[in-house]
């Protein structure tokens, strides 16, 4: 498991992920979102805690590191525990 939290060094876009895979949008301050699908030349991502989808060029997307996945899921659970509508 060594190196699983290291950023990938390649600059090529990742292969098409499965829907629901957590991805990071590097063009928006490393915002984490769930992959929802393809919309023309863009990929659609949705915030982990719910909300409006956004589109991003695939070259600005990378798979979320384990720590980023944990943070995103924890934020969602915290919002749910506060009674926020997700």
C-alpha cells in the first residue's frame, strides 16, 4: 500500500471511471465530486454531499486519493447528522 496517497505524476486524463467514483477537479482547487457521466467533451461531477453537478474537462480530473475520499465522505456524514438535506 506504499504510495497510495501520492499524487499521480502523469498529466494524461484517466480512463473513463465508473459512475459514483470519487474524482478530483484540479481546475477548481481540488474539489472532490462523484463521477456522473459524460456530457459532450466534458465529464459531469456532483458534490459528494449533494448539490448541483458541474462539468470539467477530463484533463483536469484525477482519481481521489484515499485521504480525499475519507474527507469527502466524512463531510457528507457530518452534514447528514446536522439534519441537512442531501
